[in-house]
C-alpha cells in the first residue's frame, strides 16, 4: 500500500510538472526573422514564459501540423492565403477569439482582409502580422506619368518596360482595367474571360517590352542603367534603388498594390493558448512591431508602428503609401486550383506570341 501510495504521488507530481512546463513554455512555428531574439527576451521577462522557436515555411508548417493534427506548437505563422483550404481539409487550427486580440492596435483593412480570407464557415483563423507588396518601380524623372499597371502597356515607354510573365502581372493589369479579378475567383468561366482580355492586351503591347525579368537583381541593374524606366516589382527593390538614386522609387499603383500578409494562427491542439494570445498582442504593440520592421524591412499590421521606425524606413513607407494607398492594397486571397492552369496557359500564349 505504501509503495502504491508513493508511486501514485510520484505520478501525480510528474503530471503536475508536465502541465506546469506546458503552461510556462510557448512553442512558436515561424519564419526566420519573425521572432527576433531581442523581442523574445523582452517577452520572456515580461510574461515569465519560456519561448521555443522552430523555423519553417508555408509548406513545412502545413506538413508538421497535419502530421500531428495541430499539436506540438502554440503559435504558427502561415500566409493568409494558405489557411482556409488547409483548415477545411485537415482542421489543424483553432478559430481565433478576436475578443482576446487588441484589434484597436491593427490596421483595419488588413484585419478585415485576413478575417475574410481565412474564414471557414462562421469562423476565421488568423490575425495579420506583416506584409509586403508588389507594384511599380519607376524612374520618376523619365516616366513621371507612370501611375498604374497600365504603364506596362504604354507605347510612351516602348523598349523600356519590364515585368515578370507570372500571375501578379495578369492580376495587376486586370485591376488597372477597372476589374477585380479576385471577385471572379469563384467563377472559372468569368475569370478566364477576364484574363483572355488581359492576355490580348499584353500581346498587343509586347513590342514595347524590353524583357520579361525572372531575376530581381538583373531587373535592378536594368533600372540603374536607365535601360528600363517602368517595371513591375517589389517595394523593397524600389526602396533599395531610391537610396542610390532619388529618381528611382517604388510606386503604389492607382488601382492598388498587390499584397501578401503573413499571419498569426493558433494550432488546433495548442497547449498554451493564453501564451499564444499574449505573444500575438505583444508582437503587435507599436514599439515591438517597429523593432521588427526596422530589422527585417517588412511592414506590419500595427497601426502605430510608424512613429517608432528608423527615419530611412519610415520615409520609404510614407513616400510610397498614403493611408489611402494602404487601405487600397489588393490582398491575395487563396487561389482555386483550376485558375492556376488557366493562368499558365495564357502566360505561355503571351510568351509564344510574336
């Protein structure tokens, strides 16, 4: 009896110890750079949690959480367009309780987009964290009127235009035509009709194109040399060039830059849900969000971060984006599989045309 009692007590203490460890540890599955060590240390001192980081990417996050049915981590950081379809199939995330999120600290348009694009039935499954955009990189001295993706089709810049033959170009040109291709995602026939028109526009304007770039560094060289004056590219590339030459800069197109958002999500079998919400709110505090942006260069969903940004980075965002431009970003939703084949065939058609 005494031995059994001792054994029972030992097992009970072991269970309590395991529970205490689970409660005191916060396990985060994230991208490199998304959990800077300085912020991890600050969070640990503030909350008493011990943070464990595992670096990953979208495909690995999905694979890890599928394998465990949503166990093993308390926070994950998938892109917003990689959540709803996975959640429908595998149920690897918990619905977000937005009452536990300091939503007043967030850019409303980003929060609304993430709620919409991660919705499954009546629940949404993510909170926005950081973002990046593509739009135009322009030599403002030589192409001062290049304000929208339509400039990629403009004879005025003949021989000095460059873009990738990828889906963002199709999407951007469609928006510049006054259409919203994302609203046609649910109807493959309508989407194909729209993109047939975009492909015809690209084929007609093909003689004006210097090249279809596939390497970002080579594009920057063409812009540096003046061989290209209007291009479709990423915000960071434009800002890098602006530092070298004030005539070059990233321009948010009139019809809206195209944007990706990486998020916070809570795995279905997270053991430290309270800690997960604490981390999300901590990382979206203005000063902490600004620290991340200063270090990594990505914008964040924290609407107060700008006042804590380093001057150069703050200037980049303020030159390229007014508040209206931020609210006008067209955030990528999940892509239905059948649309990818439609786009692929049209891009091949544009490439093969003469």
